[in-house]
C-alpha cells in the first residue's frame, strides 16, 4: 500500500526559524517590540556556563561580582546605567519597531497562512443566500456500518443442554479412523464423510462409553479435582507446611477486605508519613500510637502490636504508649505489659487503674489498688477506686486513711461522713471544714445531716453561717449554683435544707426593681425541674417581700392548685385575701375550692366576705348565683340576680338572669327579661342572640329572623350573630339568602376566617364542592395565616392530596391548634395510631382551652387506647376546663346540658363525632 503523510507528521506549515507573529495575541502576551523585554526579565539565579551564552565583552551572562556585597554606590551606578539604557532605547524605539513590522509583513507576503489564503473565499460567503446554504449537502460518514456502530463481541456461555442435544442429533466420533489416513487424509472409501460404519471410536472420559451423551456430573467432578490439585500445590509449596486451608479459603478472603472507609492509597501515604516521623524522632510517643492505630484500623493487628511494643522500648517513660500497648495486647500479655509499665512508671495512676481493670477477680483488683496506693498515696482517683470495692466497714477504715492522705478532697470527706454515725459524721464534717474552708458542699451536707436527725432549727443557722464563712474566705456566692444545690436537696428529700438555701441566696446579686420578675422566673424554672419545694420556698419568700402584690399571690395560688393539696391552697388563699381584699379572683378561687370539695356553706361564707370587701362586684354576684344554681337553689339564685340587677346592673347580670329563666323553662319570663335588658344594653350582642334562639326554639322563624336583623343593625361586627342568621335561612331552605347574608357579613367584617369558613361549609353542605373549593382558595388568599381555614382545606382535598396540603398548612401556621388537630386526624384516618396520639398530645398542650381537640382525642382513645389512657385524657380535660371550640360550644351551651360537668360534656361531644374524615 502506498504510504501517506498527515500534517501531524510534518508539524505546522512554517519553519522553526520563522519570526513569530503574535499580532492576534491578547494584550500583555505579545513577544514583539517593547514587550519582548518584559517577558525576558525572569532570569535564572544559577550562572549558565554554556558556550552559546559566552560574549567577548561581557563574558558569560550574568555579573561576575554577583556574589559580592551590593552597596549604595553600586545601586547609584546601576540607576545611572539604567537611565542611559532607557534613553538610548527610546531613541531607536520607533525605528526598530517599524523595521520589525516591515519584516513581518514581507514574510507574510511571501508565505501567507492557510487562513489568509482562503480569506477572499470566506468574504464571498457573505453573498451566499439562505436557500443556497440550506441546499449544501451534508458531509456523510464514509465509514461502513460496522465501523460506525462498533459493537463489542458478546460471548454467551453455552448451556449444557445445547451440547447434549447436538451430541444426540448425530453420533459423531471424536477420533479419526487410521484407515482414513491411508486414502488421502479425510477422504474415506465409505460414503458419509467422517461417519464410519464402526460405532466404537469413543474414548472413555467425558463421554459415556457406547453412547454420544455428555456426562455433566463428570465435568463438575473434573473441575473440583483440578481445583483440589491447585490448592494442594499451593499448600505444599512451603516445605510441607500447609499455607492455605482449602475449606476456609474463600471464607478467609472476607477477612482480607479492609474494614476502614479510606482509600488504599491514603493508607499507604499515611503509613509512609508515620514511618518517616518514627525514624526522624523515635522518642516521640504519638508517632508510635498513631502508627499502631493505623495498622489496627486496616486489620493488621499483629503488626500494630509489634509496632507499639517497639514504641514502649523507644519511649519507656510515656504513659500513653504503655496504655495503648496494654489495650492492643490480649488478656495475659496485657497484664505482662502493664507490669513492665509499672516498673518504668511507678507513679502513674492511669497505669495502675488499667492494671486493676485487667484483673477479673475482685481480690486481685483490691491487691493491685492497694499496691498502687503504697506508691501513690495522694491520688484521689485510686482511693475512690479502692473504696468502691470494699464492704462498708472496711470502706470506712480506708476512707479515714484516705482523708489523711488527701485532705483537700471534698468527695472523700463526704463519703466518710455518710458512712459514720451521727456524732462521728459531725466531727468528720467539722474537720473537713477546717481543711477545706472554701467548699459549700461540706456545709450543705452538714445541714442535711442535722435535718435527717430531726434538728431542723439548726439547718437555717448552718446555711447562714456557711454563707458568712465562705464570704470571709473570699468565695463568691454563685446564686445559680446554690439554687441547683437546693434543687438537688429537694430531690433527695431534704426539704428544710432546700428551703433554707433558697431563703439565704434568693436575694443575692439582684437589683431591687428586678426582684419580682427574677423570682417568678426562678420559681417557674424550679417547677420545670420538678423541684416543687424550692418553688414553694421562692413564693413564700416573695410573698413576705411583696405582701400586697396580687400577681404574686395569684401565681402562688395557681402553683398550689396544680402541685399542692387542697388544704395548702385554701390556707394560702386565706392569707391572700387578708392582704389583697380587693382581688376578686382570689376570693373566687377560695370559694370554688370549697365548693369543689363539697363544702357549700363555707363557699357561701367566703363569697359573703367577698361582698363585704367588694360590694358591687359583678364577678362575685355571678359566682354566688352560679353556686346556688349549680346546687339547685334556684329561688336563692333568682333573688341574688334580682338584687344584682338593682344594685349592680350590668349586661352580664341581665344575660345570666335571662339564661337562668330560659334553662328552667320559664320562656315568657326569659323573653320579658330579655326585652328589659335590651332597653338598657342594646349593643350587647349576646342578648340579641339569646332572643333569637328563644324564638327559634318556639319555632317562630319570622320573629327570630327579625331579632337577628335588629341585633345586626346594632352590632354589625358580631360574627356569631351573622352565623346564626345565615344558619336560620339555611335551615328554612333559603340557600340564596343565606349566601347573600354571608357575603354581606364578609363586606362588613373583611379578613374574618370564621365567616369564610361558614361560606365554604354552606356550599359544601349544598353539594356544590367546586364552588366550595373556589371559595376556600379565595379565603386562604385573604386570610393566609388562619388555622381554622387551613384545617378545613386539608379535608376538602381528595385523600392523596391531603398530606401535601397539611405540609403547606404547617408551614403557614406551625403552632395553630386547629392545624395540629387536623394533622392528628389525618394520621388517625391513615391508621397511624402512634403518630396520631403524639399529634393529639401536641395539640392539647399548645391550647388546652380548645374543647374540640379534647373531644377528638377522647374519641380516638375510646377506639384505639386502653382504659388508663382514656381516663388520663378525661382527667386532663377536666383539669384544663376547656371553654372554646365549635363542636364543644354546640354541646356545652345547649340549654339541656347547662348543669353538665366537663367530663360529661366531653363524653357527649365525643359521642356526636363521626369518623367521616
């Protein structure tokens, strides 16, 4: 074939000696003219003694005196020469550049670039039309199909059945008949080619004799035999010693896989670096430890052990190296290593502790530690380890020796005091105070000791003396630390000590104006840490300082209500009303506590005293009415209300009067009272609501509608009134009117989620789901942070989309109880019981006043919880006393349920709920 040459063989189409043309180079990269000098400034420091670098005048390039000192005269001379060179250069600059330019252009004329040769044709491309351009044929790929689409050759293993089938199809012999060679190779006198009239040319082996079938079992056996031979060759290759276990061969391969996560190259680098560190500084302990750990990580435990033992030889005084060696060695060897370490470092506590840990027998441990204490008698850690292994009596003896050796260890003194009798413990603590006058724990332990032995009057004295003594010894009294100690005393049951500490330190380091605020925070913090006695002590102290502060009394009362007994609450409230007789809420709490305990006369007497202190208080009047009506004393309640209406007439008093007559069935009296009330308080929406509801109850729709409309004229911003009117119209089938009322209400009260919600539900109840969805979208635009709208929107969606919607809702209203409740219901509907329970807990925790949440939670526990869980939810609900919630209010404000307790209302609401979500 004829050879051919490509451009890559001959290089670029120009001579090596051609002057370069860098006209197209970016600025600063050119090598023509002035800038040639700039690029030649970086010269090598080493003198180049090549002949090509020799000049008759200058000699070799570079200064002959470059090694000599460079002085100020040299600097001046250089500056003058540089100025001269610059001046001479400027004179010839233009001529030189002109000459270079002409040379390049002349060269270009003689030998133009390929690019320039085609430049005229390129310019003509501008004249080519778009049609002509598109009609130019594509350059095809001249290669054939196989070259264009190279496919790797696929080798598929042939199945055994293939061999078997083809062997059976024609009985071909695997040997050549000797007679065939006589007649000219493969030609035989017999027709049929290789087929001979004789059946028996098969060799016994892979083929079974006499048949053409392939024996797969024998192939398998042959393969196993071959493998056995290879393994036995390997195993016997080292002077008869078996290197490879044929059975465990593959199993062992697993152990060779490194168990670390790093790259093998990284390990090699690390190994090399550590080797370098070891060789450079063989007495550097961390190098040996790091090397051993690297080998341990890569699975080479024996190498790691050898390295660390070498490390112990090189650094016999390093505690860390010995400890690492003990860790890497197996049991008995580790003991030997530790024994060696002790010989080199007889004062090392950590090595003795490690030696004790290695011993399995308690007596051996004791022996090691006692030996250690002979060498290091002033180590607290060794004494503690030794004492922990002893029986109480021996421990006491050891501790009495320990405090002599380590008189500054508070822990040892306190441990000894705990083991001694009362009298001896006092002596021990006094000795401890003499040795360590700056530690508060000794004083606190002394106070606890006195309290445990019944000397509570001594506790206060000890704590006061402690603070005086510590201050005298220059110790700063850290309030937070002392409060923490008090909390620990509280948890340990030392109430008197805890209260004494609180009284002593609560006022330290606080500005006078911050006292109340700080103390209330401290009390809350103690309650959160379950240190109730500490909180009680703080409240008691705060009440001594601020006896007339109603807020402090209230906080203390709520604390006693939640965490104390009924007696402690009543005693506190008795003191509270004596100091703050004008605080109605304290009187009412006292009366309620008596009433809940079933002591109605006592409750009445408290309210009577409250009347004397607050003659015309609406709250106390209504509390007295409630007390009588709840205890079925309706006549007394009526008389009280009549008295209240004459002496302290308010809208609420009138409302309660109407309600009492209504629930007792005296409709006429209720209506009469309502009319009278509306003459005085026509802007009180609840009266209009009650009037309308009474009319609705008696099925006078027109009069009810009129009542609601009149009410809305007076109270256009009362949302419940709008809702009642809309529901009335819907009830009588006037859907369009109901819709119009809600639209009007939304105009009067923009951005109100309750009205939007009612509009959505109205359409949904009417079966117009598309309109409901459209309205919901508008509602969420207007009220994007409304929890009740989002919770409704979740269940308007189809089941698959609910989860996504709930995520959006949580982003917008993360802490809204309605949204949390909707998520809990969503999990419930998906039968994710644990998650649902968790979200119900979260909901009632975030807003315990939402009755609907409690009702759903209770219903959930009725279906999926145990009796204990149901009871717990009911009790928590009764303690929370919820008052709000759409479904809750429907039941609780129904006049038939007016005397029902919280627990009964909870059951009624739960019974009404349906799992239709």
